[in-house]
C-alpha cells in the first residue's frame, strides 16, 4: 500500500506545484512540460525493461547452470548460518540463499548488470515460500532493503564520470562512498530487524558482520596505499576476474555433474526473458510518477526550503548545491546521475568543488529505492509492499546524512 500512496502523492504534489506556478508566476509551459514528461518517461521505462532483457536472459541462464551443477547448493550451505538468522522465515540451506549471496556480492563489486538478474531470481525463490502471493513477506522486505542500501566496495562508474569531467583525483571519493554505503546498509539492517524483532546481537550474526567489516577495512587500507589512478584499473580487473571466475566455476561444475550446460543456459534464459516482459508496467508506472514530480519543479522548492532552513540555524550550506542528487537518488538513478553531472558542469562549482565531491558521494551512498521496489516486486506481482518503502527510505536517509558528514570530514 505504501507504494500506492507514494505514487498518488507524486501526482497530487506535482499538480499543485504546477498550478501555483501557472496562477501566481505565469508559467504557461509547466503543464505542457509535465505532459511531455509522461510520454518521455513511459518510453524510458520500456527501453530500460527491454535493455534488461539481454542481461536477464544471460545471467538467469548462467544461474540455471549453477543450480543444476550444484554450485548454488554449496553457496547456500556456506551462507546459511547468517541468512537463517536474518531471514528466519526461510528454511535452513534453502536454494534461494545461493542467488541471494550472488546478488549481494555483485552489488558489492559494483556489477549492477549481473546483480539484477540474481536479485530477481532471489525474489522468485522467496515468492515460492510466500503464503500470500500479493503481499510482501518479511524475508522479501529484508532482502530488498539490504539491496536498496547499496553497499558497494568500488564505485567504478562514479570514478569514471569524475575522470571524464576532468577531476584531479577521480578516486578521491572512494573511501567516503564505501563508508557511506556501509552506514546505509547497517541502518537498513537495523531498521528492518527492529520491525521484525530479529536479534542482531547473536554471535553468528556478529561474526559475519565483523568479517565484512574487516574486509572493508582491509580494502580501505590497501586502496589508500596505492596511487589513486590505479584504483579504477585494479578494481575493474578484479571485478571482471571474479565475475568470469564464477561463470567458469558454474560451467565446470556443470560438466563434472554431467549437466547439459547449453540446454540449462537456454532454459534459464527463457525465464529471464519472461521476467523482463513482466516488469514493464511496474517500471513505467513508477518512472512516469517520478518524471511528473521532477518536471513540476517540486524538487527545486524542496531544495530551496532546505537552504533557507540551514541558513536560518546558522549552518554551513555549501553542501546544499549537491542535495538534488540526494532527492533524486531514491527515485531515479538516471535523474540522480543527471543532477550530479549538473553540479560538475556548473561553472561556479565544478567536479573538484566541495559540492561536486558531495554530489559524487551522495550518488554512491545508496541505491534507487523506488526503482528497485518497482522492478523486484513487479517481477513477482507483489501488490502490498507493507513497510518496504519506509524501511528503504530510512536506509537512504542514513546514507545521505553519512555522506554529507563524511564529505565534510574528508574534503572541507
């Protein structure tokens, strides 16, 4: 129901803002612009869905090889001690833990194209355990909130954008982004655990979280010790080797267990194609609402309001120029990216300005919550998302606050 109210609110607020601009400011172009945005974003939603078809077909086919070859079962067993505690509704050693672990791993490495098919496969597995097929389960909500928190080890795409815009040190936002996403993920995990009454102080959970923390700290130490221009190169090579290594492992295990690898790939690929088609209406619906809200100018008024508030209480407002990235990030990945690039292109700011660096960290601090909810819930036809949006936004808020504070520590 939360998505229903949010979707309605986008349209209602956009219409009111546009009406005010027309009546009081004589803006005769706002309504035609909003109408045009509905066509543009509907087309964008369709194009994104079709664009996902190839990746979904390939990676869900690869996943099918992994299932039949026994790799997924091995992965499920390895991660089961942690997952059975934060996903108590899912039976121990359930096969769904395999694609779930891969999804988290791909997101951690910044491999979005590979992560989405694994995430959709996870949602299908969790849906099989769902007694009410129209309502999200606790396990589905926990999975999606952890997904939207966006824990990322190496923000390759953001470093590439900074490099292409002439940043002196494109990788200088690496550590702030890693820390921001870490706090965002912790906030999401804690929020959902409180609602679902999950004990995070369990020694097994603490052991896994401690191991993750050690990995992050080790990465920080290593990447801080090498020239920044090498960070992007090493991260790209490392991520590619890991991903292709997983593919090879699946194929070799399939051969070992006498699986017809090619037929398994085709079988899984057909499922991927069907999923891509199913998510079109859900994706179009949320993107159109976001487009209407953005085009009306509502986001600009929100930004101006925050600037006034922080100035009134005597706070430094240099970060406010980057806030459009924060507002857009939960709504639209492309919108947030455009807002970040707009800060880069602003002659008064630029890619190496404080606002430019804050915008970069904000872009990497979380995932696009409503996009993820629309795609993942749409794939399994969930209509009642319960508190998923609220918990996801709580993680987003923590990520934004952490990103701003950490940016002041590192860059101001």
